[in-house]
């Protein structure tokens, strides 16, 4: 059994929320292996790495923050795994255009608009890949838990709520959506939500503080 934490832009394998999940599971559910891969690579490679990690353990749950929420949506669509999305970006390609000049369309494919602190050089071609591979919707909406804060200073939480409010007759029900007032993009109170995350992904509630 494993939980895969997918970090956001300008983050890495040592992301705070991933660390909090590791600490929580080590205390309450030591049989859950928390994996926090460094995904400062091209998007196509990031998706391949995540698929490879999932292939090692079919009992996998996903947690993705911001850009990681976008990746988690793609991977959930491909693998039917349950996923918790934390203030996710639903249109990363368009969002990343902010790092590029206004003449984006005429830029060469290898033009680098932004380099993350851990060395991912984001090119125009990669941004186009993200645009082209944006899921139209969640394939398994009932396996998605969306956690958003109205105080998110980077992303409009209403876009994520609209994106995951599907409930179409041909779909598998409705995504689970929790909207909390205030807060911030980092979801600074995430540590208090670890139990909720594990319960949604694996059906394992924390029965008491002393449970080991």
C-alpha cells in the first residue's frame, strides 16, 4: 500500500505537505509507504515516472498540490486511482504562459520561460504539451476529493470547483468537493487534514490518538 505525493511548481521531493503525510503515516499507518518523487522534469517524463511508481503497487492513492493536482488528475484518469487534489491547477499550460513573452506563439520550441529552483527548465514545447494533454474532465470523478481554499492567492478556487462539478449522466457520479473559507494556496493547515486524506484514499480512519 502506498501514497504518492505529487508536489507543485518550484517544489521538490522534500515538500512540506509530503513530509507531513510521511510523518502522519509513520505514526498511525506504518504499512502505508509514502512516496514523494522529485518531478522537476518535462511533463511527459513526470507522468511516466508516476505511472512506473504506481505499477510497483496497485494499492496506490494519489495526493497532488497545485501543478501536482493537475498531474494527479491525468494519472487518475489513466489508472483509475483515487486522488486528493489540494488547490489544484486545472489549466497548467495556460497558467505557465505567464513566464513567457506575449509573442508566445512565435517563440521557438526550446525557448525557456522559467527554471525551477531544482533545475526544471520549462520550455515552450513543454507548455504546449500541457495544453494539449489537459483532461477534458475527470474520467473517474467519484474517485476525486477536491480540497480548496477561498483565500488561495494564486489560483481562483472557483475554476477548480467548476471543473470538478460534473455529475454528468454518462460519468461515474460527482467528485467530492470541500470548500473552506480563507486560507492560502499552500494550504498551511494541511497537517490537520492528513487523517481525512488517508480515510478517503484507503478507507482507514484514525480511531484514536493512541492508535499505532
